[in-house]
């Protein structure tokens, strides 16, 4: 593709060209027949923003607050796993981008940078995403760690009682890289440091 990407579709095409197939499939794929993924895209297409006409637009302010934290627009970065699959700086780079745009950074528990690395990288307002693990002691430790590192809220993911059957990941034999927040804990959990995705998730989730 020639030139700078100008929209999300063009960024996606760049990613397809740049990333190993296994990682590209992970980022872009959904579960089973990907019906929900398609429906998500269609839902966004159905949203129409109606402009107000003949009003003063010399000063536009989209800022608001989310859980009491200021944001420049009602948009935040939703927690997504393993950014280092796409870029060597991983979630630290994403957090800096959030800080530059003055929006909130949602950090996945499955990040490839630690909560400490993200916290010290910039002054982005940050929320930390977690599941309630079978190991409640590990859940509590992670919450305390996020709190200690200035994360302003916990995003509790509640829609994963079972893992979606992601067929591309099965075919590609997708391997999770080392999840930095769990460094040192993997042995304690009886897990290898890099293991197949579903096995890893199932071992932790409740
Ligand atoms: C590649 C990818 C990884 C994700 N990883 C996580 C995760 O680690 N934890 C989580 O709670 N949600 C995760 N999500 C879900 C997103 O946070 C978000 O809820 C979902 O993508 C729907 O928002 P969207 O329609 O803006 O994509 C992930 C989504 C994608 C596409």
C-alpha cells in the first residue's frame, strides 16, 4: 500500500502485510463463525451522528468524565491483550498515545508490559482490566498492584464464563507470549512461561 494510512481499514491492511499470520488472525478474528464480530461492525455502521446545523462551532468541547476521570472525548482505549505481538514497545506505546490524546488507557491483565511499566511510562489516566480468577489470592494481588500504581478503576470482564472457540487460533496453534504481569507467578501456578492460549486462559478463569 502506498503512502500513509488514512483510515482504520488502511491500518488493518498495513497490519495484515506486516504481522505474522498467527498474530494478525488473533487480532482480527472472532469466535466460531464470527457472527458476533460481523454484527459488531454492522452495529457501528448503523450509528448515525446527526450534526447540529447553524450553531456556533468555533469552540468544540467533547470532553467529559468517566468514573470521575476527565477525558477529552467520550472514547477510551478498551483493554486488549498482548500489544507486543504487534509492536516491541507494546502497551507502553499505547498508553503514551492515550496520554497524547488525553483519553483513558484500559490495560488488559493479559498485557505484555507490566502495570508498573505502563504506570511509569506516561501520565495517562489508566484503568486495569481483570477477571475474577479461580485463584482469588491472585485476583486480590493484581487489584492491589493496580491500585498501588495509580490505576483509577478496575474494569471487570464478566462475559467470559467460557472461552470463545476461536477457530483461527486453533488452526494456527496460537501461542501466548510471556504475560508480564504474571512473571514469576507462572511456576507458582504450575504453568510453562509460554503456553497455548486456551490452555492458559482456562487455567486461570472462573
Ligand atoms: C485482539 C483483542 C483482544 C482483546 N483482549 C481483551 C482482554 O484481554 N480483556 C478484555 O476484557 N477484553 C478484551 N478484548 C475485548 C475488548 O476490550 C472490547 O470489549 C471488544 O473488542 C469490543 O469493543 P469494540 O467493538 O470496540 O472492538 C479484546 C478484543 C480484541 C479485538
